[in-house]
C-alpha cells in the first residue's frame, strides 16, 4: 500500500505566549539584519512591570534605548525608579541590555509615576546599528484607563500646540483650501497617519475626519476634478496603510483603525476606477442613453470623476 501523504502542520518559529497574567502591549514582526524576528511586549495587570522580548534565530546582542511617555509627550526622561537591572542613563533616555531568556532575549522595565507607556528602539549592543518598527519607533502602552491621558480636552481642539500635535492643524488647513478633491484628502490623511505611531489622539482625529468625509459632511471635490484611476490608487494606498497599522495595534488603537478602514473605499492599484466609468459609457452607448443633465446614469458617470466606491 502507498504511504500516507498528509500535509504537515506549519510551525511558527516565532510563536510565544506571554504569562497568563500578562497583557500584550505590543506585538510586531519586522526584519532585523535581514531576518524575520518578533518583538513581543507584555505588562502585568497592575501596569507596574513591562517585559520586552525579541524572538528569532541567531540574534545579535541587543539593547533597548527607551524613554517614558507621560501626558502624551514622547521620549520623556525616565525616573530613577524605572531603571532596573542592566540599565544605564544615556542623556535623557535609558539603555537596558537584553539578557537570554527561555525563548529569545528579554529586557524588563519597572513602570512608575505617570508613565503611560514606553517609546523605544533597539540597538546592536556592540555595533552602532539601530532597529525600528516598520512605521517608526516602537511603543508599548502600559496603562489603559477610561480617562485616557492621551485625550486632548475639547477646548483645546483648535489650531493650537495641542491641536497641531494630534494632526488637527493639518486637517483644518487642508479643509480650508479653496479647491480640493477626495483623492487629495486621502493623500493628506496618509501623511497625518504616518506620524501616528502610538499616538491615540492623532488616530482619533483621523478617524473622525474620514468618517465625516464618508458621511458627505465634507465636500468630495471643490473646483477640482480627478482621474478615477488616480483616486482608486490613492484609496488603495490609504487602506493598505491603515491595514498595516491595524496589524500591529492592540486594544482601543486597533478598534480606531478598524473604524477608520470602514470609512475608506477599498481602492485598487490598477485601472479599476477608470474601468467602472468606461463600462457605464458602454451601457449608455448600447442603450442609446444620451449624456444630458438630469439623467441619473449621466450623473453617475460624472460622479465617478471624483469618487469611486464599492457601491459602484
């Protein structure tokens, strides 16, 4: 008789489950010296201890260069109480050396005071090589409270320093322009979102902005027209950026990104946006429907100059 031909289960070499009493604060897969590795940060339920673990084959000796985030400000100077074993002060930041763990390399940080989380990058302990997350610095949140310290008070949501920090300045400047298009709004949203690593206020601002656009509370075009192909490509770029950030996010941040994605057309990196419009023209010619104002199909055809959606 023939031998069994069953497929073998795929084993994830980077798999690791943190202790049951820990809450995942960051989980990122990225390339380190050309090798796929995984960074897993978890904290205890009290938010007093953060464990950062790097998992991968043949890892170089690593160190963690980090700062404390307080009141939404990144890379603050950590207090002396937060400096645990294998740590040394590096100007306003701290370097903590990783040690070999039961799997991968591990570094531990004590969380004290008003610290909401830790901003950090990785460093080769002997070479001068630095490693970041795919979209910027790593960030591990250690406090999840109903009264989020990252929230900006309602009275500060204006063209102020606080508003600028969360992207409101850029959003307001864009919407105040004399001419704009939906394609340009998606492009501007990508710019604001690229700088939103670990910044929940910025995520909220972009989510509300895109939701208002989806609900047609903001103009889709004003004194501008757009090629449907370019619009669908820009929508694709924005939706892919949101998706990549969602894959690395947890908790409230992931939910904000999910809601953001629901407000953006899926888009296409090909010519689908133009194809929809061309196919409507084929139908109009086939059934001798004239291009005249008031004809719903002609209005649909003109609408596709500015916005193509999954409904189309």
